[in-house]
C-alpha cells in the first residue's frame, strides 16, 4: 500500500477520502456485528442444549416471583406533623435528624402502640 501525502492533498480530495473511509468502516462494522450476533446465538443455543441434556432447568430472576416482605409499621411519629412517621429502617427523616440535633431523644418520638412489649 502506498503512502499518501495528506498535507499536500486538496481539501475536496481529503473530504472524499474521509467519506470513503466512513462508508467502508460502517459496512464492515455491520458485517462484524452480524457475525458476532450469529456466534452468540450459536453459543446460547449450545448452552441451552447442554442444560437440557443434563436436565437442568434455568430460572431467571424474571421467572421467580418476588418474595413478600412483612408490613413494617411506623415506630416513630413527628409530634408537629402526625402524618410524618418513620419505621426505624433506612435513612432517618429530616424532621427526626433536626430534632435530635436540637437535643431531643429518639424515645420522645416513639409510638407506644407499635411497641410489642407494652
């Protein structure tokens, strides 16, 4: 392959070369992608066949039903806005963080009916 002198080429010639290279590259990428997808399909089919021969059943996360969690009742209530509650799980709500910084104790916000020991 002979070397081209890009510095000495006209702008129109450079642009035409650029477009040629772009079309060749895009067509080769498409062909390569098709070949890789065919190979992947073959490998996936072979994997499924091997599992069927061994008697294995593949279950994906989509196939399994989601585990049911028990309902979590609120354990703490904001006295200023009683609709704001917190179950004690996860990040502390802003109203509780600010009250704790102000010097109040977390037991001040406890909902006594939610306490199974009482």
